[in-house]
C-alpha cells in the first residue's frame, strides 16, 4: 500500500542520511575521496526518498484514507483537492516531514554536482548538513510519524500506532476531522512553506562555517561559496515574515500586522542574526576581521532556527506545562543545546584560526560601522528573546505567569531600529580603514539638513509623539543618501559612456548587483519604515453598535450599516443569501456578515461586507475585514457581530500602510538582484570607485 | 581590538540590558486567577493584568448603551465557583457566542477599577468541552 511505501521511503531516507553522515566523517578524517564521494551521493538520494514519503501522505489525503491518523486529522470528504495537497503541512507531523523535504532540496542543490573547488570543506559541509537532516528524519520517525495508522484494540479503544499492536485491528474512520479552517486561507497555505524554506536554508551557511573551522581553512572561499544559498534562505525567511504579516492583516482582524506574538518572534529571531551575519561576513571577506563574531552570528541563526521550529511546530511557548507534555521537547532542546555547545567548543579549539587579520583602525571606518550594525542587531535579538522567553522563565522561577505586550516591544525595539536606519545611511559613506570627519561631513550635510527640515516641519504641524518626527527624519536621511548613491552612479555612467539615464541605471545595477541590490534592499526597508511609523502612530480606531440604517463617521468616511447576515449550516440557518458564501467554503464554518456602505465626499459609494468566519468545531474564528484602500491610507472595517438588533462595527484608519507592502516588494526584488549570478568575465569591469575614500 | 572600543561596546550593551530589564519589569503583564487577583486586591487597581476564570452563565448581561456595546458577566475559578466572591467583568464589545456555553472559560485583559469591577480591553473565550478532539468511538464505525 501507498502508506507502507511512504514509511519505507522515510526509513530508507533516514538510513541514507546516517550513512552519508558516517561516510563523510570517515572520508574527512581518513582523507579518503571515495568515501566522501559516496557520502555526497547518499546525501543527494535523500530528496527523492522524502519526495516519495510526502507523495504517500498526499495520495492518502486524496483517496480518503481515514485509517491513516494524519489524513483523519487534516482532511475530510468535503475537503477540495487543492487543500488535500496542502494539508501535507496542515498538521504537526506532516509539517515536520514537509520541513525535512524542503531541507533535502537545499542539500540536493548544494551537492548534486561534484565539487571542483573547496574539496577540503566538502566532507564537513556534508556531515553538518546531512547530520541535521538525519536528526530531523529520525525525529519524524520516532516522535512525529505521519504514517501512524488508527488501530482498535479488543475493547474497542482507538489509538494511533505505526505498527499494528498485538490483538488490534486496523480502524478506518467514516470521515476525517478536516483541515484546520485557519489553514484554508491562501495566505496561510503559502506562508509556512516560505518560512520553512528560510529556516531550513540556514543549515547551509552554518555547515560551511563549521566546515571551514574543522578543515582549518583560512581562506575566504567558504564565504564566497555560501553567499548565494544564504541569500536564498534569507529571501525566503523575509518572504515568510512579510506574508505572515500580510495574512494577519487580511484575516485576523485586529487592525495590525505584527503582534509580537511568540510564534512571530521565534521566526524573527533567526532573521535578525542572519541579517547581521550577511552584513558582517563582508568584512571578513574583504578585511579578514570579525571572524569570531561571524561564527557566533551564524551559530545563533542556526540554533535559534532549531528553537523556532520547535516553538512554531509544537505551540509550546504558551505555557511551561504544555512544554512538559510535548514529546518533542527533549530531543529538540537537546539538539539545540548540542549545536550551541558544539559550535562554541569548536571555536575554542580553533581559536588560532579566528584571529583577526587586521585591527580596527578608527571608530570612523566602514569596519566599525559594520561592527556597530551587528551590535545593534544583537541587542534587538536579545530584547526580543527576553520578551519572548521571559514569561516562561518567570513562571518557572516565581510561579507567576506574565507576558510582555506589544507596547513594551515597540518602546524598546523602536529606538534600536532607529539606530539601524541611521547606520544604513552613514555606513556606505564611511571609508574603509579610516575616514576623516571632514570628508564624511561633506557627503552627509545635505541629507542631514533635509532630514532636520523634515523633522522640524513634522514637529511644527504637530506630529506627536516627538519620536514620530525623529523617525521620519531618520528615514528621510538614509533614503536621501541611498538614492544619491544610485543617482551618482547613473550620472557617471551617462557621462562616461553616453548611455541614456534609463540604460545607465539598469547597467549600473546589472554590473554591480551585490552593491546596488543591497542598496535596493535598504530602500525597501526604508519604505517599509514609513509604513510602520505611520500605521503605528497615526492609527485611528472607533467602535459603534448600530441599528440597520445607522451611520458612523470615521475621519472623512461615512459608514452606513445595512444589515447582518448569519449562516450556520449546523443549525440549518441558511437563507438564500448564504449560498454565495458557501461556494468555496466547507460546511463546518458559520458566517456572520455585516453589509455596509462607505461614502466619502466626491467619491462613489463603496459597498463592503466584513465578516466573521466561525469554526463550528470550536477551534476559533477569523474576522476578515472590509477594506477600502487608497494610496495614503486603508479604511479597515470589522464586523464584530449582531446582538439585540444592533450590529457592532469596528473601524480603523491605517495611514501609510501601503508603504509597508510596497517596501516589502522592493526588498524582495533587491534580494533577487543581489543574488543573481554575475558572469565572471563581467566582474572585472564592475563599477565606479566608491565615493568614500580613506585618508592616508 | 583596542580596549577602548571594547569598553565602549560593553557600556552600550550594559545600557541596553538595563533599559530592557527596567522597562520589562515595569510593564510586564501578570496573568492571575480570580483567587490571586482578590489576594492582591487593591494593590492591583489600575494596573494592566490578565485574569482567567469560568464564566457564570446566569450573570451575563448585554445591551447597547449610547451606540456602544456593553457586556457584563462574572467569572470565578473553575473549582471554586460556589465558594468564591466572583469577579464582575465589564467589557465594551460584542457578546461572544461561546459565553453561554456551560463550561466557558474567559481570559480577559484589562484593569481592576476602584469600583471593584474588572474593566476588560480584550476578551477571549475558550470552551474546554469543544477542544477535546478525540478519536471516534467504535460506534461511529460505518465502513471497513
């Protein structure tokens, strides 16, 4: 049967991974190329095997195989075909298998071709990455096996088991429980794979870094080799975070997009250190400095990715007690601790390898700016960590349960992000080795004046609180500098080669993708910054309970409440209007919709119907808003329900929020530019000398 | 690295840690049971906390006042419903459907007012009976 086939494929994948791990270590320590080659091939074989295992789950979902516990939990007879496929990652055990599969894709891509260079690193890169993969496959098999089937014992009790218990018979449920309604939304279908792709990709740079230490490789070749896979992982991690924010905004209905919730935080934590690493490793490549820092950053990224997987996959964080119940806790935390302790021990053993080639010459140098950048990323990382794990620790230590709310995070993280934005502007202008204050002053006085002008203007027109003006001022400052960098390059090309400005612009980027792609990511972040400051500080919120025909005023908008519609398939309350709501929706959901009209002077009225989607199995609800988007702001309406003939409407005006999404898109494009391969021949003729020149 | 740079970074790190610790301990939100809340009593007035307890269904009252939803209900610790002084929750929001379920658990976030009522900013309801999703009974068995 297909389920048996899947289980067998999973077990063989585990064996292949273990074999590859052992052969890589033997090959590396005994210097036997044949062993290493065999390890490489076995590592590559894991992807097809895991693909087979994933397909087995999908086929089981598609064929209504409710004797498989996993299919029983995530699918049912009314689940559409598409959702039966995505249900592969709709439950805990399947998602860990899927997570494994995504990791095997990275491993496949890195090892599918025989390596021509860095052959000294190869066995160790294999060992670290396939070792991690082997751990997670074993975890799947022994603690979260999606191939467990339902068995009935002699007394008629049903329990899941991978193998048939003595005296039991296979049990096939009449129907499944169906996919968690939260996971039926397109945003929630695509967001987890993106985040997982970002997570699992971090194993590659970590493997390279550890390999360089073990193989005593003093060159930069590992940094160059791991750059692109790291950017791929970073891109997916960023996309996962952005899509998660967008999904929350679109369906969760609290008017926001980021709630500093432990699950969000645990995805943000590895992103913070990975971002710092991507920056800081440039200094190691160019100047041979910050080697210890970089090892620390990539180790933290990797081990917090493990921790994040644990937190997001098991929902452990809400309480210490659910942690004790989860059978995954001990293996996950052991692996996390092992990765940390192992990497630190290795760093200590190889400390001679991590000595800096150069000294920091001045505080006003590119090197120092990058150091500060890593420092600020680490303090943010530390802040978010304390906030996330504080409640767990406090419950353990004092017995009192407490939580840290979003205002505390905003207040703490805000100033640190402001420091990053300032660095984003200044750092590219500061010269390597040592910069003179005069030279730097010459380059930044114009943007600085502009920034101060923006601050004063905002302050005068009453931007409140004061740090809103400061925030916009800092964004203006860095935005002006970044755009000037593009303009300078463009104009120089135009003058030198006579290309028109558009051509000069595209060639400028194409010829130096790393630099200008990087600046584009900065632009994206700055544009996002405008959206964050705006929506966080200028949000307007009102709530009214209205009788049909009643009106409420929100800013320039007049909202007229028409009527409510309640559809509940479980009680048969299904009027003719309900049909339209159930075209693509399961009958395990009740709908409470509020029809209303939005009017604004000089514009045609718009009709919206925000609604509540209540899951009849009691697992929760969604409150998708009715949104009227304009360039400057979103009018975001929620219908909270109808009681005693009154419909309750919550209205938000979210100013500048479009900037957040547009900035996100710019960031993604910038990352794609930065990681696009540059043909080697072109690299020589790259680009302009940098503006910042060192003083000798 | 020169000692003065290290010293600079260490000072900055210390400042950040100090900021985090002070502002978190000042703003952390405690999660109490009704018993714990009464034990702390007046010291908690106007402080932002979370409380959870079992909803006393008969106490639920909902109306619309001045175009604002107004919900009032009482909670008590699930094992002490009969003996404990219940906590009255006042919430300016719609009445959740689950509030009338026999074993509804409410988690509210807000502050204890001087009037002895708890003024909730957010209200979350859980229904333990609905959360148990166990395997079907043999009786449900209709196909092989």
